[in-house]
C-alpha cells in the first residue's frame, strides 16, 4: 500500500503515477474521500465515547431522584456510540479497499505506457553469427536428451516437461552457480516454502490484476508461489528489523508455479512459458533512502550472472503499465534468442519501496529508535528459462552445444553432444 501521508500531501504525483501506469487517476480521489470519511468517523466515535465517559461520571454522582432519567439518557448515548463504532468499521473497510486499489507510486524517470514502451538502456555482448541454420532450444534439447516435453505433457499436461540427463545437470549447475554468487555477495541462502497464506500473497501485491496466474489450493486456502519473493517478503512480516548497519539480503531457491492464463499462442513452444520452473531470487530489506542504490546493486549482480553464461543481452527500463502493482521501478535483462530474432526476459529486478512492507507490517528502527516502514526489493539470479538462451547461443554446426566455462564444473562436461 502507498503511504497515506504522502498521498494527502502529493495527490497530483499519485494521479500522474496512475496515468503513467495506464490506470485510473480517479482512484486517488476515491481514496482521499475514503480517508476523510474514516477520519470523520473516528472523530465522531471519539467524541461520543468521551461524552459517554463524562456522562457515566455524572450518573455516578447523581441523587437517587435524578438517576432514572440519567440512566435513560445513558442508554440512548450507548446506542449512539454503538452506531458510531459500526460506522467507523464500515469507513475503515472502505478505506482499506480504496487503499489496496492503488498501485505503488511509479518512480520519476520511469517510462509511461505498456509492455512495448520500455526504454533500452544498454546492449551487452555480440549477437552470434552462424554459418549454419540454427536450431531452436527445444529441437536442441530433444536431440541432446536434455528436455522431454512429450512425457511431461503425458504425466502433467501441456507446458510441463522433464529436464533429463545433462539437461537436469545444466539446470542444477546454473542454480548452484547463482547460489554461490549470492552467498559471496552477502546473501543468506534460503529454501522457502512454496505454499503461502492468503495474507502473505496479498501483502506482496500478487492478488490484484494478475491473480488468475496463481494456483490456489481451495481446500487448504493456500497459494502456490510464482516466485520465492513471496515467502521471503513474508519472512519478516510483523517484525521490527535492525537495518541501520545495512540491508538484510536473502536468496531463495525454490520451484515456482504459474498458470500462465491468457498467454495461449505466445511462447508456448518449449520451456519459455511453463507452469513450473526453478529459480534463485534475491530479496532485500533496507531503509527507504538506501533503496535506489540497492536496486542498482541487484542489477549489477544479475549482470554478473549473465556474464558467467556468456550470452548477449540488453537492459531495459520497464514502462509503468508493465511494472506490476508493487514495483515503483523495474529493470529487466533480456537475452538474445537467435531462432526468434529477438530478446527474451531472463532477469527482472524491482524496487518496491515501502509498498509491500507497509502491507506486511515490516519495520525498522531509525537512528532515534522510532519504528519506520522498511523498503523491499527483489531480483532474479537464475531460472530454468536461462537454458533457452544458453542452448541457442552456444550451439555448434554438428548439433552439439558448448557449456559456458563457469558451468562446466557443475555439469561435468564442456560440450553437450
């Protein structure tokens, strides 16, 4: 949730943020009205309770003759207090609904627009030139015994797969390399639960416009996570952290689950858009004033991982309409996919400012010992999808694939044949 104090003082900034996202700026006025109504209801309730307390003292001091009439008045006042408290609860519920309807305030400088309105910040590496007809990742994966989509579909349905043989080793090696780099950069490695409670999923902002992407276990009222960002955001929910000496950094290795609703016909071949994949995700808690610098650090660590697998990529500044409700700014690294002649997202790092932490009650103590809302950030360090770019960019004329040098110790061979 956004900061209500900031909203009251800067309503036009929030309206402009909504326009940048392509969302309704009128929601800002609805929230301001709900906020004013709740504050008025609280004031009315407080005044009536104070009146009731004073009236109670008056009854206690009254003579026996005066008391019956005063008691009758006390009953009427108690009824008014009850009505005021009900109105206060209704006003609070309306405020909560209006508050949750507004996405995080987009950071100044982020481009406006939707999915195609990103700004390219940098290209890294050279696009490979083949003197043969390159194969796509699925053809390579099947011919080399790395990926089995057919049996994945037989066992689980479409968009499921088996990683087999060296394919499994390639995925494990990729994630192990990411884990080692995370630890070297001061992250605490975690294997989190992949089922979370509704309040944790809602707290991270994933139960909004894209809730149809999430698997829900109705009998247990638990959600399967689409990223370990979710359980790691909930890890310190309701706590007060010590952040004055620097951020708290965690790296979560987990399986992730996405329904991919509405993406039929789009990247459905192979393992680009699938229902289950593995990922190492960085997650940071820090002071709000440190968040921008931490965001650049996360991007730097992602770039270091991409350098290790030696694929050409570009860095983009994601447009407001494609940020998701929690992020104020997002940078993606997209690797070149030769057979598609385009770039595909491999990493994403988001600065969620205080949006998630406010919902989840994550705070820290400032220099004066006063609790303040923390900031949260996240960033991808490796996923199963990276194998797409590795296979296609490192393929050779004889159908084999070179294993990036950094992964050879984990995979156990330098060439996949």
